[in-house]
């Protein structure tokens, strides 16, 4: 007699929509108010009851981690979408601009995660791997097309953008980082 493990059921469509609405509203709330948001307000803004919120996210920490993971997943998925729809250099530029938005969200979410759980290095390491993989694929494609120098280290592009956000003391850092994307890409072209 063989025992098989039960298949994981795919969530119902309405349950998946509820989860996504909760994540969207939670991201907005965490970004605006930090870790001390009211989960009841998140549920109300998402148009679900608190029971639905807690069924998906039993703790504040679980919700915060899920918001963070969702942002990283979106960024990784955008790499594939952009690579399929844009020329290599344009795809890289578009993804780097999205990365700036990710950094802006992370600047709010990461401290909240640290405050709640004293750090989430596993979570940050896993997200870092996804982000590194995404930019490496975009840079490889741009190198192959001849748009970018072959000696470019994809992590240098990320470090420059993260550096601008870390040095930034005001809300204008995002505009500065967006300008930096074009400067970095211009400096990354092959020498003629």
C-alpha cells in the first residue's frame, strides 16, 4: 500500500483576489504609517472582514513579510515581461526605474520588519538573490546585443542605485536616482 501526499489545492479565485487586495492595501498602509498600522483598517480598505485578513495573514509579521515578498516577486516578474517586450537596453533601463520604486518601498518596509522580528536575514537574502538574478539576466541580454560593455558587473548598477537611496536625506532622492539610471547606462555603453 502506497501513501501519497495530498495535493495542495489551488486557492479559489475569490480568495486569491482577497489576498492580493489585502497585500496592496497593506503595502500602502505600511508605506504611509510604518509597522504600527491598524490591521482592521487594512481589512476595511481591502473590502474584507478582519477574519479574512487573519485567515491569510495570522500575524502582523506574516502580513509584513508577505508584502515584502510580493514586491520582490513583482520586480522579478517584471524582468521577464520587460525582456520579452522591449529591446535589451530599454528593458534594463525600465527595470532599473522599477528597482528605484522597490527601494522606496523597502526603505519603509525593511525597518518595520526589523522592528517586529529583530531582522529577517533569510527573507532579505532570498529577495536579494531574486533581484540579482533579474538584473544579471537583463545585463547579459544588453551585453549580447552590444548595448552594454561586456565587463559591466550588474551588481555595480544596483549598488549605485542603493547608494543614492542610502545617502538621500530628502524626498527628492528618487528623482536623483532616476537621473542616475541614465548616467549609469550612458557610462556602460561600449567604448567606440
